[in-house]
C-alpha cells in the first residue's frame, strides 16, 4: 500500500473514532487497523529517510529495504 493511501485511511479512522459513534467492537477493530497503518507509514518514512541519506553522501548505491543497509 502506498504511503498516501495508508495515511488517508488512517485519517478516516481517526475521524470516525473521534466522532465517538462507533460501537465498542468496531472501535477496537478500528484501533487495530489504525495501529497497523501507523506502523506501515512510519516504516515507509524511515525507508525514505535512509534512501535520502545515501543520496546525500553523493553516491548512488543499491538500497535494501529489508535490512535497511545501503550497499
């Protein structure tokens, strides 16, 4: 899932939860989904930051998102 789509879905979940109209079980499910989306967005931002750091060093190198190390 792309960052923008995940962020948009997360924003919608927050709006629904802040509205206070969700039943308890739906609130719990929304919270879980929101947590997953938040982790996904944070990981994508972290990956992008590492890529930028590689580029700022003036060399283009392969980036392995699995271990976060530049080669």
